[in-house]
């Protein structure tokens, strides 16, 4: 291919490459959990414009964090099949472009939340970014405990929404945090099992990399899937939701546990993929059910 042609393709792809940097699939989960935190934390009528402002600031911080994560892990991404097509490994974007994009969007999002919402929401959003980049990211090549560390920033978006709506973090906010924290273990272990060879090639210490039999991996999946059932019932216990939510959450939890048991019986990549899809469906359905139940009351 002629250099001019390659340059034209790279220039054409560049705007979309910045979108890819923000990891839209992960951003969707951030949106769902932030909206849930905001709605469930709201007292009185829903402030729609405040919710929109909260989402704008939160998405900027989340997108910038995803970009800086890819900046830090660009060498690892280049040797993994599932990440080799990202903007940095392909050369569509250069490291300095990604660095400045990430820093600028995190700063813009934090300032937006501080000025338009409140200092607490801005602080939680910034803490999410810092803990993800400064703790979870470097630990991934050092210890399998990185997954537990990474589950902390992964569970913070509903707290941003709650803080934006109420200005504090009461007990309900921490219930949402607990649900998101535990949910991430079966979700990410399913992904890690599917891509264990890729992670090993990049030197990332996910549990399936050091557990070829899958005994420890699937034990963790089963334990956390089972634990998620009583934890997901807590919104009804603390008064956020009612009896309809209680039974709906119970059924959703049992279904996820059933899929986890089914995946454990064969431990194939196909079954791990189905488990991953089950977790992806579980958390939005659970949060939507929370919102609908509160709306009904």
C-alpha cells in the first residue's frame, strides 16, 4: 500500500479511534450504574438536567481513564489478539496523543462535576480514575489479587450518581457498591477464562493464567455468584425497594448461579462465553428492576 494511501486511511480512522479509546462497551455499564445510583438516591422529583450533567462529567472521566489505561498497557495490548486492533497497537493514534486526550478528558470531567454537581461526586469520580490507573493497572502483571483491587473502582459509578442526587453517601449507596463489587468476579473470571492464553502471553496475572485446571477460578465464580444472591436482596432489606424487587432479584440471582454451575461442569470457552453474557444481562436487568420497583411506589 502506498504511504499516501495508508496516511489517508489513518486520518480517516482517527476520529473514530478516539471513540474506541473510551471503550464504549464499558461506558454503557458506567451509564447504567450511574443512572441507577442517581435515581435510587433521589429524594422527591427527578432532576433530569442534573442527571444529564452528572452523566456528562462521569463519562468524560470514564473515557479518559480508559484512554490512559490503553496508553499504559500499549505494549501488552500489541501482543494480545483481543486488543491488537486498538488504536495504539495499530498506530492510528500515537502515545502522546492518547496521553493528552486521557489527561484532558479526566480533568474536564472532574471540573464539570465539581462545578455543575458537587465536590463529592467529583471526588468519587476522580478516585475511581486514580485507583484504576494507579492501583489496578500496575497490579495486573504482579498478582491475581488485582481483580479484587480493580473491582473497587468498577463499583464506584453508582456512588457518583447517588452523591450527585443526594449530596452524601448513605447506606443505600454502599448497598449498590456491594452488589457491583461482587458481580464483577463471575463476570471478569468468565472473560479471563476465555482469554487465558492471551493474558498469559501478555504477562497479566489473571487467576486462570496460574490455574490451568480451573478449580480455583470456578470455585471463585460459584462462591461469588451464590453470594450475589443475598447481597442483591439488600435493597429490599434497607428500604430502597419493596417485596416485588426482592423476589425478582432472587430469581435473577438463581438464574445466574445456575449458569455458573452449568459453565463449571464443562469449563469450555463456549460455556464461559455464555456465562459472560449472563453476567452482562444480569446487572442491567437487576438495576432496571430496582428503578421500576421504586417507580411503582
